[in-house]
């Protein structure tokens, strides 16, 4: 018989290694639903100035470039990571130059690729503080979709963002606006970009849509949801901008405004009337559901 003596320190190391292997082997649960438009490829293009669309057909992902690195907003599904990488590189930029990762909110269809992209690029992950837990547990604590396990690889944020914080990189200054309701930490982003002719004020809006399961009387983990939606509708109406975009291409009618063969045309995205109409329709649905 051979006797092995293991020191307490060695035992701790072994247990940590075994725990790490177990965690890595844990299976993610399937997302509650996925549409074909979320998975379809979309030709990347320059929206305005140093702002580019690099997402899928409907899951909007945005690249903001600077001389000191780039910012990526949203990732789409985990399966879209290689597509986004290809889109960034086809525009002539290095994927490894992404320094900051942002998200409009921590739902699986917008952050499921964050863990892989963070690992691939070493970028800093920044999220609104009220969505940090859902991001860190892979969506398991989400008040609508959670409670059954992680639907995406968890990511711990490097920086927690708050309402009216500014994210800075080189000459870019992005103002973070907390517009809760869709999730507690739902964000919109407001910033300026320039091209050869003028400066544009750009809003990437987290439009306050509702899931069918949303109960405005209050939900476990989100008792003040109706109050937050009311705040967000009021806040979004007051914003001033030249160009607006959002988390889903369909929300701002991307495919009506830009065709794959179209050239550079920021004027196509100047659409205050479309913004007001979309916001008004969402508020109407909110008010009708609030009555029920």
C-alpha cells in the first residue's frame, strides 16, 4: 500500500482545480426563444463618422472606432461572435483593438457573446449596475427569463455604470442613460461623432418594449417595474439628437433606411418622426396593459 501525504495548501489547490473543471463543464440551458432574423448575416457598414453597424440582421451591434482602440456595443447571440469578428475585420479594423464592451441591457440576445469576446480581446466589460448580477450569473437572476440556470456564459463586469456616467476612450465621450423597465439596468447611449462635413448627435436607444410575461402590477425581483417604465417613457421623449438607433434593427427600420448596396448616407438615419412614432406605440401598449 502506498501512502500519499497531501498538505493543506495542496488540497486547497486540488479542490479549486476540480471546482473550476466542474464549473466549465456545466451546461447552459437553451435560450427561451431565438428568431431566424437574429442569426442571419448582415453586411457591415459605416453609419456615420466613426460609428459602424457590425451586428446580425436584427440584433444590432455597434463599433465605435478611435485611434486608441475601439468600443463594441452589444454582441448578439453566442453563435454570432465569429460573424461579428469577421464584420469588424472586413471594415478594416483589428478585432483585438476592441478595448471596451458595452451593452444596452443584459438579455441573452445582446450579451451572450460577451464572455468570448472579452477573452479574445482582453476588453473591459462595463454594464449598468442594476444589470450586473444578471450578466454575472448568465441571466439566471433575470426577472423574466431567469430561475432555471444560465442561458449564456457569465461575465463579471470590470466597471459598474450609473445614470449619466461617461465612458471615455480617446476623443469619444459616451453618456450612459439608465432607462429601466425592459430590464432594471437597461441603458441608452448618447454621444457625438464627426465626419468631414459636420458633427452628429447620436442616440442608441434602449426602447422600452415589454415581454408577454411582464406583469406591471409588480414581479418577483422587480416590484417597481411600472414606475420605471413610466420614468423611461418620459425621459426618452425629452432627448435631443440627430440620429437614433436601437438594440434591434427592426425597431428603427434599418432595412428600410439602408440596403446592402447603399453607400455612406448618414441622412437616412435622421428620423425624429420615426422615433416618436415607435416610442408612442410602445407607450400605448404600456398604458393598455397597465389598465389590465
